C-alpha cells in the first residue's frame, strides 16, 4: 500500500478481518488512550484471568504475548538450542521457520498431502529426527484446510517423548465446531496458540496467547519482554473477549463471505478449496508463474491478495474474507485480470 | 495497584509521565482504533522517516522497537553469545542484566562513583574483560545523575575495539541542553536508545527506538518481531513526535516538579540528589532497611514510589515527577510516614 501511495481497493491479502473489531474494543481503546502514560500490567492479570475463565482453565495455563509471532519467538528460544531438530510442514508458517533458523535450529519439512498438513508423516518425522518442536497449524494457513478434533487428539496422544507439539489455532474461531479438541491444560505434550488478530479483528494491536501446562507457561517468565503487551492492547483484547456476540456475528459473516468467494472463484473458472479459516485459497489450475502474474496484476489494480510460496501450492491464490462490497470489487478486478492474462 | 485493589493516591514509582501524552497522540489513538483490524507497517516506515528527519539522520539509522526493553533484548541476542563478557554499572538497569543473563552473557558490574556512573572505570573494565557490550545510561536511572555531552563524547571515543557502547538515553528529553552529544549516526562504536515512554507520556504503548550505524540497524531484521510494533502504537508515536510544543511544555513541568520535590525532600529533612530525569532520588540518610520500610509505609497509604536496590544507593527512595496535586499528596503522606517510622 505504501509502495503505490494509494489505498487498496480491496485489502484481502493478510487474513485480517475486514469486518472490524468489536465496537466495545474500539471504545476500550479510546478510553484507554488518555491513560497511555501508565505502563500496562506486566502480568496481564485481568486479561489472563478472563481468558482462563473463557476457556475453563487456570490463569497459570495462560500466557499473553505480542501476537503468535512473539509467542513463537520466545517458545523457540526456550526449547531449541543450535542444532536441535524441529519439524514443520513444507509451505507452512514462515515466521515459525524464521524463529527456528534464528535460534540455530534445524528445520525438517514434511510435504502436505492433498493440500492438508499430514499428521502421520509429521509424527513419524518428529520421531525420526528427535524433534524438540513439531509445528502443526489447524486450520491451516495458507491452504485453509483442517483436520477434525478427533485426528488432532490422536496426534497429541502420539507425540514422541521429548517433542512438544505447537498447535497453532490462529484460525480456529472460523472453523466448524469439532475442529478444536477439548483443552487439557496440564497436558505437557502440547502448547496451543490463539490470537486476537484474526476473527477478533485486532491485528493492528498484536496480541495473542498460549494455553499450556502451568510449568511450561511459567518458564516464559525467564525470557519474555515483561511489559511487552501494553496497556491499550490489554484493554482492547479484554473488551473484545467480552463481546462474544460480535465474534459470533463475525463468524457468520466469514462463513457467508467464504461462500461468496467460492462462487466468485467458480464464476471465473477457478477452484476454491474448502476452508475453515477467514480466507479462501483458490486453485488457478496453472503453475506458480501464472498465479504470481495474477497476484501482480491484481496488485497493479489495487487489489491485495497473496499466494502460497512453495509448489504445488503456488498454483493457488489466497483471498481473505471481507465485506460484500470489497468482494464485489475483487470479483470485478479478478475477471479483468484473468482475461488480460489468458 | 492490583494487589491492593485500590487506585493509587500518588502513582510516582515507575517514572511515567503524569503530565500525560500529547492530546494529538490521544486523538491519533482514537482515530486508529477503528482501523485496528489491519496489521501495522512491519517497517514502521512513516515513524522511522519522521524520527530520521527529527534527528537529522537517515531512516536506515533508525530502528523502532517494542520499547527500550525490546530493543535491548534483540541487541543482546545479536551481540552476546554464551560466556561473552558484558559490562554495566552495579545498580543500573535490571532489565538489561536480565537480557544478558538470559542469553548466557557474563555480567561485570562497576560501582557508581559519588552516585554517578563511572565512565573511566567502565571503559577500563570493558577493556580488561573484552566486553561485547558496555551499557551506560545518561542521564542515569535510578540515581538521576548525569554526565555532560563532552564526557560522553570522550567515552565514545575511548570505547575499546570489539565493544559496542549501549547509550541508554531514555531520560535525555528531561536533561539540560548539552547532555546528549551530537548524533554521529554512522559511528560503529555506539548505539543510542530513546523512548516514547518517559516525557512523551506513552509508557502504556511500549515504543522506543535505536539510533545507530546503518549496518548495525540492518542486522536487527534477522531477529526482530517484524510486526511487533502495532498500528495504533505507530500512529500515536508519530503524532507525539509531531507535537514538540507538548514535549517542551512537559519538559518545563518536569523541571518545575523536580524543584518542588527537592523542596518537599528538604522540608522533611531528606536530601534530594540533583536530577536530569523525570524523577528525583532522595537520600533518606539512613540504611536500606529504613528506606524499604518507608517505601512500604508509603505503599500502605497508596503512594507508589520505588527505591534503588543495591547499596549504597538503597539509602534512597526514587520519586517520579508528576502534577502539583499529586506531589501535594505525596508531601503530606511522606511526612506522616516519616513521623511514624522515627
């Protein structure tokens, strides 16, 4: 956006929530603005306790951090020494890979299987290489695919000794019921990551949280930036959490918009993959060069979408859900770009 | 505050700015609140360019981060391997020590000299131990003392080969002219740290910045949390920077409040140390046990102040500047507490 000097016609590239944050969160930010001279609570007491109550776990099972990115950075720092093995899927979250590389870990990447992350292959590889961490994103980014709670539960049960499963559930608020397995907070085999950046509509604040065994959560106190989650951020997240009616409404809007994006894709001869996220990944039916050209053509028309960056996923473009008028703009520009490219 | 369940009568313990942030910054936060669904710019382009213009350096010399704490964490990570030597003053910033220890560095602590950090002794020790980093805070926290720009310049010139001087200037906006040496942005021997948490009154947002050689600044891109400084934070800091009239007014208020705190101290038989910061350190003329008891007694009366934590500084209490009515409350409660303790 900065590069072109223009506002986007359709900002659908970062899986933000174009439906916006709860008006209660907006009000909380405005109210807290005048108090911005005071440091926030280094323990995020109120937010942590509210999250614990929401999830039915103890406050000691909750760690609030600077988005899932920040939490992943500290987690990798705590768990991965130089040379340690880490397993993820090829084409999964690059920021996780960035942190692993940054702390000297060795990444082992398992291919997707039919556009899904492959739990059995991930577990096998983790066992083979003695992985300290196994990253698994459910529902998945960038393909939008997902596994049921039953499969995830079996995966947790089969995590090798010495491996911690990093279950990134950034998109779980958009997924069908039965996607997130029940929380077993003291299970030492898994740490679960959630965020306010997606359906809660607070990407601009960077706040997420981890749910895990109290002993694991406590270890973060040795490395985290203790005042890293500021006062406004805590106030906004707390207000957003309390407005579950808004979240439910956004969930419905996301579902409707996914349907609309599937129709748009079909209307242009693209194949929309099923999605349990707040975006739809569209198979363009050609190679990565074609998809890259399409993304660039859209960008030149101020339509911002992204695409998976490894083959064979790079045959696709990834389009965030958003308000109806934004999707109408996308529909129109997509048609023009496709006509120009073919 | 949370522990007592009451609001503080006088919140003077964290060197926040009770004079508040610029109304322009408050307005910017309110305005940006509705846009909180969008990620902030990962490069902090506008803020970085505005800071560069303000300081007369290149944007490539500026790094925006999650407060000085966040910047210090990344700096230590980049510069300090396990076993590496790091030099600081005994009783200086504990969060710096926390990061050094966290990354396996070995701290070498030099005593203050007459309640001032001791540049000559710090340099000698850095040379002796082959320090990777030498931390120097000017003006100093927790004593409020300072060295002139001339002395700091001589210190920079004498930094041993292989040592980087970390010049923490969190409080420099409160210092007399002639405290900060001129910026020589491409000097590879020093990195300078500034913050919006003190006189700008934005502690609740956690945003600071480093000024250093472009080559050094660029290295942070390998470790920093790229979206860690959120959209509201960037908007607020930019607005605060543009309201230099507000900063100037706060500077005057801080100066007046320092004078008032010196009078209050004298009125109770305490000795206020000279200060170039937004707080005043008061020598209680007794030992650490007495000062600790005084801090606790004040806290029981909802007056929040802190104290230095190593001897001989722990004979003192540290009181932030603040609005006149807050200082009046402090004056009254201080008198009662001192009478009760003696």
